[in-house]
């Protein structure tokens, strides 16, 4: 899942990868700011699965890259990006967005993606809000890295915002029944909360970013709540993903103050406030984009 707050730019030049053209089967509103889009097509689903790394498909944070083109241009997928670069201005090129796969249904041969809605802002959210059965969505992938270890001696600490809900939900579902730990998820307010399947000994706490005036600062309250947590001294496995500055602050708490080994943490930014995904991805190679100092 991805969040963007500025105008988009063209998808960066990259090596050609397989594009899978899925069809929208149905959509469902699962929270005030989340909509789930179910995608299918038996042949395309089979090609997607057969061409994928099985470990990435099984990961809790399995993700795909989506390509969106401007409807008024009438471009037909799959997109030949190299040819289009020679024909179109950078503003008219299809744009790429990264989203976590919420569900893979092998029986129905469908996948589901959850989209955060921000009115007319961005590209992916407005597309999802108006998606209808029969619409097409172009994607490539999958990628993915994190799967819970399942170690019964480990405490699990999951942290994120709206964008991380699909991965956190998948990780919770993958935990063994006797697992223990805690989850902190930041959403706008109570309307953003949703039920999660989890072990009984894993506590979920929702952090509301809006204050009494209705103002919202992404990640500030989440980072503050993490800073207030009692230090976990037993073996711990961390999955923390969300807004970039919040993740930097959370990293400082977990690594700098708690002394957690970097190898015990799956911690990174999914997005950055005020950046399109293309700008966010480009900044990963610069000091501003680094979560860990080393």
C-alpha cells in the first residue's frame, strides 16, 4: 500500500519486467479510508503465480508494482515504456506505485489489494475509489521479504500506519496460535480501525493521529507511543513500516535506546509525507532517505 501527497511524475527507467493485466472483480469498503479491490482472470493469475518466486508469494509483506496511465490518452496495456518515452512527455508517462498484496486466493484465482483513500489526491486512491468490475489494472512482481519466524520464545512487535495494515494483517494471520506480542497501528481516527485475525496473546492498539481540532500529523503520535513502550528485554522480532520520518524516530528508539540488533528488525519507510512515490524512491539513495545510520 502506498500514500502520496504531491503530483506524480513518470515511472523511472528500469529493465523490462513482465506486466500482468488483471481485471477488477469487485471492490469493498473495509474502513472509512480503506477500499479493497479484488482482481482476477484465471490465465493472468496463473501466469503471475507461475512466474513468481514462491518465497516472495508466501511473505507477509508480498508487494506488487502497479502501472497507471492517464485515461484520456487511451493507452492500451501492456505498456511498452521505452517506446512511450520516445512519444510522450514525462508528465504523460504511466506512473508506478507499490502496493502490498492483502490476499491471494488460490481457489478463486484472485488477488486483493487495499488502497488508502485521500479524496482526489494521488493516482491509485482515486482509481480504486471509482474502480468497477471489468476495469483493468496492470501490475508486475511480486516482491516480499518478511515472514514471521514462528519461534515460541519470541515476542512480536508490529508497528505501522494505514499503509502497513495489509502486511501487518498478513503477518498476524501467519503467527502460530501461541504467539505473543503487541501491535501499534496509526489511523486517522476510530473510523479507520478494522478487525484483525490474531493470536489471543497479541494485543492490538490503534493510535489516532487526529487531535481534538481535527488536525493530523502523520507518524508523530505513532513514534511517541513507541517511545513510551516499556523496553522489551526478551527476544523480539520487529516489523515496522510506514511514513519515513516516523520510521526514523522509531528506529532511534528501538535500536538507539533499546539496543535491538538491526537483524531483529524489518523496519523501513513505505512512503514519505510530501513526496510522490517516484521522488520517495529516488531519495532512498540519498541521506534524507536513510532510515538506519550505518
